[in-house]
């Protein structure tokens, strides 16, 4: 192993080189958001003297591990410290004008980090891509709506990470005109939000959205988490008062509120909201005019990550009736989903409806309406673990060609098909390099690539059920 040095715009960084792959970790793209910088937009990082060590990941945004059953499936990596606005770069040692892929992790906008082992960029660099991953502020620090603070601070961080990548990636052998941004779940929402900004679109050559919500929340709804935390702590919901609280106390208050959540009465999640500076338009609408190729898709059984079999067994047709009323679902939805899933329990039908309302229906509607090339996939391989089937986040180990990773094994077991990972990973890289993942654009033939033990293009699965949601 050797320690190569790259000179970024603000100073030199020393990484590691092993078997033809170079890795540079924890490179700051903005100043640490502490003290007076909390609840403010990111500030450009100051230049440093000498060579900065870049062999370890930077600190994570304040958060707690996933609780309960979901915590047994999703890894949590917590690294203490203040310098949380960092990027990581993997590159082939001989990279020169290579395609670039910039990754934004998921975690409901309140958990996650680029340091999770599944997100190791080595397989991408091995296959010729310069891979970048970024941390951004989460939870109360990144997505509180407060009267004396900017909105969508976490999105502003992601935008700064994109700009840093565009300015610096040529120094790592990447082509700044060939940056594909991609993310899963909340990371997919971040990708959609970056595409919603006209000032950032010239920096983006393509985008991949994996199971990502595409809609913003109203300001009133987006303000609920901060308002509830303030009430819990007995303080006004202002940035001034939140700065007086240690970040870990804000996280603890949020956890206390979330612990009392139920399906029908959940603690409001963190959301982005429309804002002239950080998010000028609802991403679902902005995507229609974004003139870049987009690869978008969902997993067949997203909901099974959050609802184990015993929880699903407690849900009934009466639960659905209450849900349909709360979500204002059209008549006929239950019948359509019963036809699409004839052997499903009431809980499974409720889960599928929730999945489609949240992510699948918006993705398909956007794919149908976009003018630029749009490619749709569905990940359908069923995990043998805890009857997860094709649950939310299961595809990550395949996209990253990381079936041997501990986090991937926790969700997918030890017998996950390597040929599926090889193919999915290659399709993502092909899209980044050419703008075409290898199957027809959705608007041409309405075909979806269905990733399973046998991967093939199929007509849109469960089209009738989706249609029932939009009547």
C-alpha cells in the first residue's frame, strides 16, 4: 500500500493506493457546521497548509442507530466529531477523463452516512468510474423548518458537495462534464431535489433515483418535527434556541417522539419543502423538464423492511378503511390490489398500497411524462431473510456489487446470486458512462427491467393496480 497525494482547490490530501485503486476519505467540502454555523447554509472550506490525511472517514451527522427490528437489518455507523461535511473519492490509479458517480446515502433524512461499508466505492473504481460519496446534515440539524434559519439546509449541503465535485474531480482523473448523481430512499429524494435546481442542472449529466420520494411537503407539515421537538424540550422552535441545545439532545428528543409512533399516528418525518433558494420547485414537477437521462425504479416489496410479518398480521381490512380515509384513496383500490396480489393478507395489501403511494406511483408518472430519456427498473429478487422478499434497500448490495458485505448479508443472506449483482452493477455503470443502461426508454415501449434471478424486460407490472390509485 502506498500513499498518493492529490492537490484539491483548498489543499493537498494523502490517501491510499492498493491493487490499482486509490481512496481518499474525509475531504472537507465546507466548514464544520458547529457553533454559530449550526442552522446556516454551508460555508466554503478554508484552505489548509501541508498535506491533509485522507485515510479515514469523516464524522457522521448527529443521529442515533436504527431502533428495534429495523436496527437488526440496517447497519448504523456513528463517527464522533464536528467535521461532518466531507466527501470520499475512489479512483482507478490511471483514471483520466473517467465518468463520475456521486452517491447520496438514504436514511429518512435523519440517519445514514457515506461511511457505511456497503457504500465502499472500490467496485466502481475497479470498473473504471471515479466514485464520490458525500455526507450532509440530517434530522434537526439539516431539515428543521425554523423562522430564523434557511430551509432545506441538508439539501444545500448536497448542492455544495456537487459543486465541489464539479470543481475538483478532474484532479482525481474524472470528467466534470460526466457526473451522474445517484441515491437511494432519502438519497434518491436528494438527487431529485438537486435536479429541481436550474443552477445545478448544467453540472449533472445523469441521475439515478432508487426508491426515492419525489414530492416536497408543505411548509406547515415540514415544520412539524422541529415544532414537536421544541415542545418536548420546552423551548421555542427557533434556530437561536436549538443552537443552545447540544445536537445529541435534539436527536434524543426526536427518538422519544418516534418511539410512540403507530401506523395511523406516526411522528411526522423530516421532509424537504419548496424554498426560493434551496429548492425552488417540487422535484416531481421539475423532473419533467430536466433535460438529462434518468434511471428510476423501486423494489417490489418496499414495505417489508418496516413491517415484519408479525406486524403485518395485526393489520386488517378495517385498518385499510381508516388508511384509505386518511390518504384519500379512490374507491376501487382495495379490489384492484386484491386482484394484483390474490394470495396477500390484508396487511400485505396495505403495505403494497403504501409503497405505491409513496414511491412507485410518482416514479411511473414522472417516467411517463418526461421528455428526456427515462429508464425504469423494478428490483424483485426475494430475500430469504425474515420473509423480507424484495424489501426497501435490498438492492443496495447488488448495485454496489457488495454481496460479501456484512450489511448486505444481514438483509440478503449468503446465497444471493452474484450474477444479478454483476449485471445490476454493470447497468448502473453503463448508464453513467453512456446515458443508456441497456434497455428501451420507458416512454418508447413502456418496458421495465425487472431484476430477479432471471432479469428481463417486462410490461409495467401491476399496471391495473397503479391505475386504480389515480382514478
